[in-house]
C-alpha cells in the first residue's frame, strides 16, 4: 500500500513537472538577435527597437554582430539554430533575397528555413562623393564618370550598395572599379581616407561625414525623399528615370517556431516601431518604419526574391 502511494505521488510529481515545462511562459530568458553585418550599421537599428520592445516584454534582447559573405555566414548558422524563439536573425534584402543570386550556394533557403517575424524598415540609400572631387551635382557626377572610364572607385559593404552601384554605372553609361568590404562602416573608413571616390550607402553611417563637409551627397535612390535630407533629389528625377531602389530590414526566426511565440514577438516589435522614441530615431538616420502583418511580411519576402532576380540580372552581377 505504501509502495503504491509512493508510486502515485511520484507519477503525479513528474506529470506536474512536465506540465509546468510545457506551459512555461515565453520568454523566460534573454533573446539573442544575430546581426549578420559589421557593427555600426543595421545592428544599431536592432538595438534601438529591441531596447524599447524589451521594456514591455520584460526580458532583454542581446544583439550580436557576426559579419561575413554579405550576411550569408550568420544566416546559414541561424537557419540551423533552435526554433525555440530565443535565437533570432536580423535579416535584410541581402540575406533573404539577393543571396539567392549572388551566391551559387548560399547554404540555406530564405523561405523554407525561416519564419518572418516583423519588417522593421525600408531604407533608401544616398549617392555620395568625396568633397574634394570636382563634382557638385549629379549631372557633373555622370559627366565626370564618363570622362574617366575605369578611373573612379567605389566601395560596397552589402548587396544593396553593390547592386545600386552597378545599376548606377550601367544606367549612367560609366565604368568604375568596385571594392567589396565586410560592411559599409568599413568601406566608409577607406572612403574618408581618400581611397574611394564615391559610394551608394545608408544615411545612417554617412550622415556625420556629410554634416562635417567631408562628403557631398548627390542624390537619393528612392522616389521618396527623406525628412532629414529634404533638398536631396531622387536620382530618377535627375536623368535616370528608371532608377529606383530601397533596402529593408526585418526579424526572422528559424523555421518551426511556435506560432504563438512568433505572434508575441511580432506584437511587441510592432508596438516598439510605433513608439515616438523609435520613430524619431529612425527618422534621424533616414529609415522609414513599416507596419505589416506577419503574412504580409512573408509575402513581401517572396516578392523580393523575384525583384532581386531582376535587379541582379539587370546589374550584370554573376554569382560567386
């Protein structure tokens, strides 16, 4: 009798333990976000938004950078990570669209291996040149490039900058030497040092050098102007009518994350995107917040894969 009572008590205890484990409230520990590019670029956006989201969620987000191969190294690792909701990826057009055409085998499927959580922003880029070059506006840039074929150089630290630069050269009838970097923040260092002539890059990392007079901004890649650069005209309105481009940033989880956990993350990140503190931050760095549902973001990623097939083909970029 005593043995039976002890066995029943043991089984009840085990059942209670399993039940408690299965129903443990998510999240119960910090959540890690891997940013696949060099520090000082998209990781700053992740840090700001997750900092605000953590206030309501009650658990911190830890943002780590892991650059390499246009973001594909970290993305491949995250594709095989646990889908328990504690390992997230800061994905972009580079990792979840362009990689399929820039690499023969990126090592992951952006649709099958990931669950889109939330889109953060769309990001127009700026065309900038060194202030010591004899170029005052976009028209003079095109003229100078055509007059000096193969003499100008540009840097690209992500696929957006690379494709935009190639589009610019092709549509503008120019030839220039491209230099690839692990991230645009590294390319900027060579740019400022005078080893590059121009870049098409993020307002986030270029704005301080524009304000200091070291660099001159000539145009914006989107058809939409930015609040912080109201006088900068779209490239499409200055002689290249077919030119249009914006990159984007979002959060992804490895495929198989529980729908309720994905929904919770989407809800908290979406709240943070609407926070005045975040809105002011994004406006200040030239990014535009996006408010999409999870299904809308999923469809957007699929559409972007098709868009990038055309962009890379039009830019005559061959896979590595």
